[in-house]
């Protein structure tokens, strides 16, 4: 299956300023697969060391000297390691944290050798390390689930993928093509973007087989909770994990998880799930400028799950719910589409940046408002609303534009794309100028690029 991240990896391979690359992301998002495919397509050889399967290999790294480590690895792997032609891949590196510290020496003493590392729950090691971190000597690469366009390509619908990637505002989308894309979107909402689940559906065309894979992934995450034991009560983490898919779309409150638990205890469990990249906090931001993260309120946040397909499985939703619904945005009170949009916006930034997502709200008596998401496009702050049907009230969006002195907004719905300039009338009868770019949900992957086009042409 093709991943768009491959282009970034090729640029890393060719960069004269290259450093050892560390892949970060949740278990089973495809980190190891991506490395192997990268090596197959762009190197003569791959030397892969899995420290969970062969922990004794850590002894080969004992003296931290690449000049000594590489010959030992050649004997172990039975393969010549040649700079520029061989990719050295250190997998499950969290099992031997001291090896992670060795990466700095590969950069300093053997910079011509291509080295990549990955691991499950690597964030736990990075947070509580007791070794000298290779600060400035490594690069991070953040990987999430497959995107909708990648799903289309995997399913043999590359023509639809190419259409979306080349779409420009003002281009007509024929009704039949629009319907095809919406039907594929319904599939993706159920299948999701976990590579193994996508592969199962591609191979069998069976949602049942796909569900088996997703259940296995959810069970794997649960099995990992025993590794959290020294940090927090495992049963508490389990309760938060089970409730998370049902909490997407609303402000996070510990009472919605367990009324009998203290907020601090619930918060600790949620924090561990975020470290494992199973969940993400969507922080409230003041949104007065970029970066949005400069004005977050740590106490005020929403949550999204790792993947929309896993969310549907955890909530017991199947394709039938989406086929019967008048609008997919109505399924599960809109939480499914908020999850879908959120996970795409979350990983829409540069791969070297830690994924982050924000929203905006105002809690005033008789004048509360909330915008689903807010994204930055260059120096611009763009509010994003997700609305059912081809229309819908945009009161919160208009209040945001007035308060933040902005004039451009994005709405995701199920209609065809449109660009509308108008004056919104607030309840106070004030008029707010607004340029509203309405996009069908299936164009979420192109949202930032389409926004940039509007700012350039303005």
C-alpha cells in the first residue's frame, strides 16, 4: 500500500544534512512496514534489528562506537553494511533504551550511513529516560493512520485519489463522481486507516474480516496496559480507554468517564493513552494568532481517538448505520465525522512536527459558542466547522470571525464544494463579512492547500 510519507523519506535519504530518523506513532500504524518498503524501493539492502525478538543483540551496541557496532551487525545479519546502499533499521528500540542513546554517535562518527529507528510506546522511554538524549543528533518523523486518499489508492481507485489531489476551487464535480466519493467515504469511516484493517478489506471485501483485525488491534492496546502498571492503575486506564470513543466531539470531563474517580486520576490515565498515541487532546486556543499552541488552556480540551475505524468498532457501528442515515454527519451525533476530520487535520502538518490540534470556544452566559477545529495556514487562523447536510447554522463560526477580526472560514459537509462571500447577521444584528469555503468531507486532505489558494488570490 502506498503511503504519501514515502516522498518525505526519499528527501531525507538524499539530504546532505540527514540525521538518524526516529519514527514515532501508535502501535500498528505501519512504521515497520513503511521502513521495509522504503528500503526495498530505494536501497540495495536492509539490515533490520528487532530488539523485542532478539534483545541479546543489544550487547553489540555496548561500547556505543559505530566503527565497532557495524562490523558486529554485519556478522549478526550476514550482510555487508555499505553507507549509501544499506538502510540500518533498529525496530522496537524502546525495549533497549540504551541503544537509542547510541544514535547520536552514528550521526557524529558515521553520518553517511542511513539509520532509522522505531518503537511501540517509544514516548514512554523518551519521557522517563535515564540516559543522555541525542539532542540535535536525530530527527523525528511522526506517522499516523492512512489517509482517505491512501485508502482510495489501496482499493484500486487511484483515479479518485488523483482527482482529489488535483482539485481546485471552482472545478465542477459531476453528481455521479460526488456520489462515488461519498460512498467511498462511508466505507472509509467504517474500515478506517489502520494499514492491516485496510489490507484485510482490500483482500477480502469483507467488513467482517476487517472488524476482526480492528478488534485484534484494540485488544493489543489493552494488552499493553500492563506496561503502564508502575505509573497508574491498569483498570483505570482500561475504563478511560473504553470510554474514549464515546467522548469524541465534546469537552472532556472526568465525570463522563467515572463519577467515582478523582479528576486527577482520570487525567493521569488519559495522559498515558496520549503518550501511547491512542488518544489526542484537542486543546482550546485563544486563537489570536499563530502559533495556536501559544495560547492553549491546559484545563480545557476535547479528545479524539487514534482512528475513525477503530472508533466505529469500539462503538459498535457498522456500514448499515451509515447507509441508513440521511446524512453521515448525523451518525453517532456527528462524532464519527468529527473524528475523521480531526485525524486528518492532526497529521496534515510537516512530518517532523509533533501533531497538534486545536479548537475554540467561548463560555458566556447566553452567548456561548464553539468552533469544532481551528487550523493555521501560514499566518492565517482559519476556523473549521463540521455541519450536517448542505446547510446549517454557523452562529459560532460567525461569532469567532467577529471576535478575532477574521473573514475566512471553512465548513465541511456532504454537499459539493462552494465559495460564498456574504455578510452574516449576528443575534445582536451586527453584520460580519465572511468568505466561506464549503468542502465535502472527502476533501479534508486538501483543505490547507485549498485555503492557501484563497489567501494567495485574495
